């Protein structure tokens, strides 16, 4: 039945194989591919409408990656028990594909295009996020959809031995110092994203080179697949209509005027926009009001926009000055502030030019951890970072319908940038949530989030290893028409306008020691490694400048948490005492939490009990810790304990000196003076300090003394021994006395039950 099945395989550098198959599944899509590596299988499909979207002036492309729970033999959680909206993880993987593929479509291709990649089989040793772009590109490659590919993506890590590994297993990733996702064609890098343990620029470039070599072979196999499928050309499509004479007319009328506005170096975004608008408005008002103008108006508007873009780009390439008057490396004025919100556990307001982030840090308990449930894993996270971008930050009216893909992506970049400087989990009992609310935006809001997040963490007293600063780099480039050489200018701390008109958006974060995260998108073909290295070195200088300004406000974490921040404490207890702390039906731990107001979480970790305490203040914390310590403490001979009299007997008193532990305070150990009546000195409920004299090695019973803690009276003479009483007919004192040198007493003296409980009343 499947006569036209085509299959190709390609090997990774370590010999593992990836297969690409078409012709068996999803045959009504324009293109479909089943990718397999190990037991991981991805189904990638692409469909593009034959008719263009009316009125569109951009590529209406959607990329969706979804993991089927059945692929890992799992049933989704929740009430509906079915896959729903894409998770943050799936959105982030979708963005990896979108960012690498989108620049390779024709700029005037306005046809609705949908790429769907579905994980239909899972293998924990073959991670799907490093394979999705290859599957998507292969599906495009076997269609006639215009696409300047193929491309592929790989993950490259640097392991603990200093070796670079392509598409590693999770086991190989443990402890790695570098983790990069790299997207590229056979010729050029198009996308880079990842996190690092404060590494140098040269290490990052070397990882990109290693990844690109693997991508070249994956692109070559897609070319073979396309040839085997018999695809030779691309479909015809209706692109932009061009009128070169009209274009020249627009440029002649406007270019010099727009260039002059760009050269003014107007710092404010609104003022600069108004200056450009005034020139364009005057031009449109001067146009003749006739049918020809009305017919050509959409085309005129497009050429006016192109003219403004070219004038702004030429200014940078010709003069090395920028739209707001800065030179290429100049960073906008920075105003960092901390402790701006009195009730937050940590807060910062970071303003850079016209971009501003208000960021908070909240410390929570283990019960606040984020639960992560996907087909590939079920786990939890103690570090959460959320990025919000409301409409008012750019002066727009926009409905608030929750975070979009951009917010998820920017939040993930901030998360990666900061998580490498957090204290290890065994030293951090808190769940940490960072929220960045962008109050103003004119470029680099994600980097403002990183800087504000670093400041807020230090303000909260979280012991991070170093100040993290971030900067967004841009580039404007063109090939010299005469020599063909690349002319370019690298821009530090780009504006929103420079992001729009530029050819690169390269975000880099790090500490004084090195890079912690990066995200790079390139809109043009060809970025030599020498240019990339220059961009990284320039970014390093910019990060250092920003970090210096931040350090003037706060350079290290506060010595203590804010007074209103929750306190935490972790202690380890023997595994066999976990039950004693919890109590029957949780009675003991619930009582402690109710009495102190603290929250207690107990886990079994490496054959021990890990007890985590969280409380709103020191009093509650100390009270809860003392209660648990008392439960798990082991009595030590010679130590002094506060006790409570539980019952009185003629021969002494039973005293509880630790939770659940009672011993006998014999009448002879109550005072130095002879005591004939216990009740004359002690009463039930009395608080009394005692010393543990002895633990019976056979019975474990405790012998206590009050006398040992009292000063010996001057001229003290030991009292005469008590007279030995005759045994009665039931055995007298045969059942054991507590003071061998004194009178053991008979059964009537000991009461109905006598002293059967020994030293430790059971």
C-alpha cells in the first residue's frame, strides 16, 4: 500500500543515527516527515494555503510543537484527561523552530502556513527539542513551498571533561558547563540560544562551530531527500507588486529629509517618531488627490517605510552615530534602585533609557514549588520567573489575555540567565519566584528583567554568586556594491527601532566571570565568526559597564532576609524517627504547626529524614525547631533538662524531661536534706530542672536527680539510712527499689502498681 515510502538516515558525530521517512503517515499534508532517533519519533507536517491572505504585509506562519502523553505511556492529569493548550515547554520548543525558519521564507510570501510537530513516541535518552527543527525543515524540503533552506538545529554541551557533545543524553548533560541550541543552514548560523556556567566568549564560539559541522551533514541529507521525492521547483505565488519608477520618486522626495531627521539624534522615542511623522505627513498631503494616487497609495506607503528604514540604516553605516545620538558602544543612562516595594521580600526598579522593569522576589516554601507534568517528565521547580509586557508599556491599548509566546520566551531567557548564580538546592530551602513587570519599553526589556532580577535577589538576601547584567546587541550590515565586502556596525544596547531595522538581535547575560545565557536571532545570510566574536567582546564591555552601575546600589546579597520575609531552616533526622515527628495520623506535626504557626515539610532523602521549617518570624521558627529537636533528641547522661512532674509516688516522682521520655526522680534525689514526704516539695505539673544520672543498659530506664543541680549545704552530713522494712506476704520490696542504699519500701508504700515502670515509665 505504501509504495512511495522514502527513507534517509544521517549519523551524529558519535555514530548514533537519525532517520527521516516520508510517504507513510499524513500523506494529505503538503509535506510530512517521521523522524526517528532511538525510540523518539516525531511527526512533522506542513501545509500552506494556495491563496495569499488578503491585506497581509507579513508572513502568517504558525509553528506548534506538542508532546502526546501516550508517547511515553502516560495519561494527562486534570479533569479532562486530554492534551490541552501548549505548555510553556512546548511553546519554547515551538519558538526555537519558528525563529530559525521564519527568516528563510520570502519577505513577500503572505500565505497562511502552518507547521506542526508532534512527538508520537518518547525516549528519555533522545531529547526531542534538539530534533524538532530538523523534522520541520525536512517536511518543508519535500514541498514546493518557497523556502530558502534546508536548516537544522542541534544541542551542544560542554561536559565535565571539557568535551563538546552534540545532542547529548540527559546523563551526559549532568554537570555540563555549557548548553546551547544552535540553528543554521549549511552556510550560515540563524539562531543560538542557551545557558552557561559563566563561560568565556571563546568557549561559546567553539561550541557553535562544533554544532554547525553536525548541521551541515543534516542539511545535506535533506537535499538528498528532496531529490528522492522528485521535488524540483517552488510554487508560483503573488508577491509584492513593484514599481521601480514610483519607488525612485518616493526616495528622491523623502530620503534626504528622513536622513536629516535620523541625524538629529533625538533621544526620546515619541519625539523622534513625531519628527519622522511630520516629514511623511507633509509628503502625503502634497500628493495629488486623484484616482491614480488612490490606487497606488498602499504601494507608496510601503516605499515610504522602506525609505525611512534605509535612511536610518545608512546613518549608522556612514557616520557610526545612531538614531538617539549615541555612538555604537554607548549604553543608555541607567538608574537602578532596590527595596522600592516595602512589603515585597525583595524588589528592584531598573531603568535604562526608556525601558523600565519593576521586579519582585517572593520566597515560598516547598509546597509552593511549580509542578511540571509533561510526557517526558514529572518533576518540580523551586525557581520560577515570570515576565509581563502590558500594553501601556509602549503606550498602546491592548487587552490583557495572559502571557503570549513572546512573554514566555523572554521569561525563559531571564530564568536561564539567573538560575546559574542561585545557591545550590541543598543550601536553599526556599521556592523563589521572580516577576518582572515591564512598565516602559523601548528595546532590551528582557535584559532589563535580568538586571532587575539580579538586584531584587540581592535585595531579598538570596545568596547569589555574582551580579548578573545583560545587554542586547544589534547589527546593521550591507554588502558593498563595488567590492562585495561586508560593511557592518555592531550596536550595544539597541533601541526598539534599531531592533526593527537591524539585522541581528543578540542578547547576552553574565557575571564578571563569564556568560550565563544568550539568545541570538539573525535576519541576514552570513555572519562570519570574526563578526560574532567582535559582537561578544563588545557585549562584554557593555555588561561590565552596566554591572558597575548596578554595584553602586548593591553589590552583594544582604546579610539577612527582610524582617517580614519567611524564615527557613533545614535539619536532618534519623530515618526511624520520621514517624515520631509526624505522629499517628499526623497528630504530632499538625499540633506543632498549629501551636507555632510554622510550616513543616518532611521528606525522606538518602535514607534520612529532611525536615524543612518555614515561619513568618524568628519566634515561630525557634518554637517549631525546638519542638522537633526535642522529639528526635537522644538523652545524654550528665546533661541537664527542663522537666515537668507527671505523677507523684511515696518513693519519688515521675518527671517528663523530653517529649515522650519519663524517668524516676527518686525521693533521695529530690534534695540534699532528708525528704520524708514528696508532696511537701513537688506537685504534679511543677517545672523542675533535672540531671540525667544513668540509663539502664538493659531496660533503657532513666534515673534522674534534682539534688545534683542544687548547691550542697555547708557542713552537709548525709542522712542516716532508712530502716529496712520487713517484707510482707506478697513479696515486700522484692520488685526492685530505686535507691539501693536506702529503704526500698513495700508494696503498700509504692501504691497499687508499685514501681514496675522502673526509671522510664512506659
